[in-house]
C-alpha cells in the first residue's frame, strides 16, 4: 500500500527509530460468532449468525471461530447448517471452542462431521486466582485436565480422516498465570499433540482480562515465545480483551513481541469491554502502509450488517468506522484539511498527506462530502471550501472573512450546525439576491 508509510517523525542518526514496526499482517481469526455472540444481551439466532459468517468471509477472514457447538442446540445446529449447506469456502477454516471435558469434546466432534477443515480449540483456566477460587485445584491437577482433554481430542481426530484438523490450546487467563506455569501446561499439551512443521499447533495466549499496560503484556508474550521448547512448530496467537481500554495497543505490542496470529472481533464486540477490535487493528496497519489482508473498503455496509446481526451500535467516535470520524467541526481543522486536499489533488505523488485525516476516507467507502460541516466553530476556510466543493463558487479572499462572519452569526442564532442547503441560502440572500 504505497499511499501510506510507517510513522517516523524524526531521524535519529545514532539509532534506528522506531526500534520495531509491524511489517506484515498476522493471521486473523474472527471470534465474533463465539466470544462476540456470548456477550450479547440477545444472542444471535441461526439466521443472524449465518449473515455475520457470510460477512466475515467476504471481508477475507480465513479462520473463523463459529461457536461452542457443545454448549447449546442453537450452536450445534449452526455448525450443522454451515457444513450441510456447504457455506464454508474451501479456503476458510472454521474453528470451534471446547472446554477440557469429555462429553463436550465428543459432542464437538459430532458437530464437525463432514467438515473439510477445522480448528479445534481446547481451553482451561490456569491462573493462580482461578485455581484457588474457582477450581480449588493445584497446578498438577490443572495440567491433568488439559492433558486429558488433549489426549481425547487426539483420539477423535484419528477417527475423522476426512477432515483436516489444526489443534489449538488456550491457557485461559494467561495474563494472570505465572509464566513458568503457562509454559509448563502448554508444553504438556504440545507433548500430547506432537506438532510438526507441516502440522503446527496454535498456542493462544489470552488476556482474558486485561490487567496491565500493553508493554507488560508484550513482555509476557516475548518471554513465552523465547522459552517455548520448539518455536518452529507452534503458532503463537493473541486474544486480547479491552478491560483497560488498551486491547488494540496490547495486540499491536504483542505482535511486535513475537506473536503471529490475532483473535478478535469486529468493532470490539465481546465479553465486558469487549475483545480487541479487528477493524481498528487492521486499519491501523493499513494507515502505516501494511496490507492487512482484510477488506474494509465498504465500512458503511459492514457497520449496517454488524448492527443488524448483533443489535449493537458502532459509536460515532469509533476509529475509522464512526459516523463523525471524518468530520471536522473546528474552523482551523477545516482550513487545514481544505489546503491538504487541494494540494493532494494537484500533487503527482500518491502518498496521502492531508492534515487531521489519518487515511483517505474514500479507501473505506466514506466520502469527502461528510468531512466538513458548518457550525459556529467553523472558520472562514471551511465555509469557503464548502462553497467551492458543493456549489462551485470560488470566493475571493476578502469574501472568506465576510461570509465566514455571516455564517457564524447564523449558526449562533440557530444554536447549532447548519446544513449545506442553509449555507447556500445564506449566500444567496447575502450576495445573489441583492
Ligand atoms: O478470553 C478468553 O480467555 C477466551 C478463551 C476461552 C480463549 O475467550
Ligand atoms: Zn475471550
């Protein structure tokens, strides 16, 4: 993506700056239909799940956690419909999550009959807090739970040679687990599953609850990657939540720390404050010239489908997607954007270089028309820009100030924003009707 380049405001001759950058997109896994769905006041019905699954496929997700098929009849039926109605494209792998319990694991494999490819995602909780408060078990008993689950999964995989399996293990509550214990339990599962270079396993390290600053999370990921016995046969995956509001930053730093896969949701839907928002994460990469390999070129439609399926709302301030994020209310911002866009239109260079707008709104299906709105805070530049872009009037400089005042007065009287029709009307009254 040549239109953008990584942010690098200073050249420091004595050191490379910044020290690390994200240069390629990770493997994305959408957990919208599972973590996202389980956190909805009204969970999606099968039709809604199918509509959201279709959207996720269109956006380019190649790994999609479709649910918890052993948890309910709806979840089981959804799996069956995806498989029986052949809705899963050949290049998409569905993922199913299951706790390390025998009956649930068996039911999960039943739901998968006939699938071409599947990721089976086993998890159990490992933190000291969970061991003490929830399970009343010591470390070795928690390892046993994971190992027994892993062994059963290995047996059941052998009974379904028609399905290509990838296995995933999550030490749930990883970020609150002692690092040596996270490593011990993951290695125990690795010993059962025996991954190879051709058949790697996914080790997913959830920030089930975000409890620390992103650098601490990154240190945990880095330590794990460095100490894993065989890093080459494992795909280290992130699964950040947003309890401290830094889910995106934590995933970005986790990638810099060595992970190569990210689980998350559209617009950060998910338990409590949500999972990491993949729209923001992917478009952050895009804005630095990294191809995210997800298609957000029509963000309006994506928001609509997401809102219809989940009954959630995308906030007007949501990065990239919110209704107001390409709107400048302040006059000085409007003026700067105006100058930037004029220069951009004249420039031979493709590189995006417009103040206040981190990306070109058109790249995600938004339009310039929405950028400038007129209210009492808008300066003369914004007014002049709108007169030209909307109505083709190039106002002479002196008129910028004069008409700017007229518009400000009008907006003050009205106590709010004025529409472009009202703007034209004011112009007409002031100059054309004389
Ligand atoms: O947040 C979490 O820990 C999860 C796991 C079950 C992967 O959703
Ligand atoms: Zn989660």
